[in-house]
C-alpha cells in the first residue's frame, strides 16, 4: 500500500518540486501544508519533496529572534524585513511557539504588527505550527525553512518567545541568534539568564526612540558590561550590543550589517556549513526521539499498560530497569 501511494505520488511530488523551485507561492504553501500535516502519507510526501529539493536549500541567512512578549519582535521584524526586501532580498518569517498548542493562538497570529510584510510580495509569513511537542513544532519549522529556501528565500527570520527550551530549539535552527531587550535593564539584568547570554550572537535594546532613547543607551552599556563578564570569549565573534527602534527603523541597518559580518566571518572559516551539519545531526536524533515517543504514546497495548507500569515503579513494587526493559521490548527494541 505504501509503495502504491509512493508510485502514485511521485509525479505530483516532481511537479510540486519544480513549482517550488520556480518560486511559486501556491506551491510553497502546499508544500508547507504537507510538511505540517499529521497524515502519514502527507509527511512521507513532504520528506520526498525535501530530499528532492535539498541541493537547492541552505543559501539563506538564518536568524533566530527572541525576547519577552511586548519587547517588539513583530514590529522589528516588520521593519527589518521591509528594509531587506527593499534591498532585493526575499524574506521568510517563521515562528516557533509551543504555547500556541495550548492557547490556539500564535505569536504571529496577529499579522497587524507586520502590516507591511504581510502585503509584501517578496515576503512570506508563516505562523508557528500549532500542534505537537516543542521538538515536533521545531522540526516542522525546520522543514518549512528548507522549503522556503528552495523557493528562493534568502533571509529566514524565526521568531520565538523568550521562554526556556524554545530558544534553544530556535538557536539550533539558525546561524545567528538575536536577543531583543527592553530599555529598563535594571530589572532584566538581575534576571538575565546565563543561558541566553551564551546563545546570543547579538543583543539589541529596542524602543530606543523618543523618551526611551537615553534609557536604551544606558541599558546597552549595562549589557556590554555584563557580557564582558559572562560571555564566552571567541576569536571570531564577540557579541555586539546595539540600540534600535523597531518602530522608527533606526539602527536596523547597522544591526543587519552585524548579521552579515558574522555570516561572512564564519563562512570564511567554513563554520556555517560545520554548524549546520552539527545541527542536522542533532535534528536527526531529535526526530528519532520524537517518533519513538509518538510510538510510545500511540501504541494501544503500551498506552493501556504504561500507567500501571509507572504506578508499580512509583510504589517500589517494580524495578525501574525491569520496567524499562518491558517497555523497550513492547517497542521492539
Ligand atoms: N516606542 C516603541 N514602541 C515599540 C517599538 N517596537 C515595538 N513597540 C511597541 O511595543 C508593543 C509590542 O510590540 P510587538 O512587536 O507586538 O512585540 P512582540 O510581542 O515582541 O512581538 C507594541 O505596542 C509596539 O507598537 C519601538 O521600537 N519603539
Ligand atoms: Mg509578536
């Protein structure tokens, strides 16, 4: 049955791949829908498609953008993205928002904050896939990113909310990780996470306009001092701290120069490719793990049995090793 489906699908996938590589938006939307689908045959088709267009991927600069809600991510992406399309780039905006599973909404749900990009023929905005685990959501976003690259997009901006694991996932998808901060650094500095400093390739203090400009500059100075103490030293790159205004667009040109400079420097040492290959290996295992877990959740016999196994382990009646062995055997491991 699977073989039959594959044979039947083959010409369609070839046509879809051609349309995608020609940059047709309808083809891109259809390809992404396949990749995000829960249906096994759709996902199989998406995998075939991605394998087919893989040589045409990887030419974009991939930038992750994070920051607390309200910091101005969407506003900044709208201004930065418009600036880049005006310079001739094709910009795809994606999101990783695991909370959208629970809330049904998405950080990109409200396109009003990206009013310019939403109608820009050289931009493509795709909200976060809204189902599954963080690993699943991020893996789908990664496939979407590759499809966008195949369709000719040369800048990929991936927005995520400033919460825990999703930032790490987005850093693992991208070449450059941008952290947006608010001007009121006093509070934030106290809570600044070592993890974020390690992930950040640049910190941009947003809302450096009007009455906020002075505070933003002061905050930037404090972040510079904090980075000096906390940041890992690298011969190739030291994390810049800039002030920007997503609202007025001020500082965005300079911000993008840093992104390009980072890309050029890493590229010159073959490090972009190396970084991406390491990410690919990590993704491979993440996806294997996700599928194992899906098996665990969906296998009817195991689903019926695991709560009991868990209770037996929790009450000390069953040894953890033995319980693990039983589950592994049921999975055919
Ligand atoms: N003054 C000022 N306000 C901004 C700036 N960027 C965003 N805002 C405002 O901050 C609020 C949150 O912006 P939004 O882009 O939705 O933040 P997000 O939640 O991080 O995506 C909105 O009211 C924006 O108009 C900026 O550079 N300057
Ligand atoms: Mg937003």
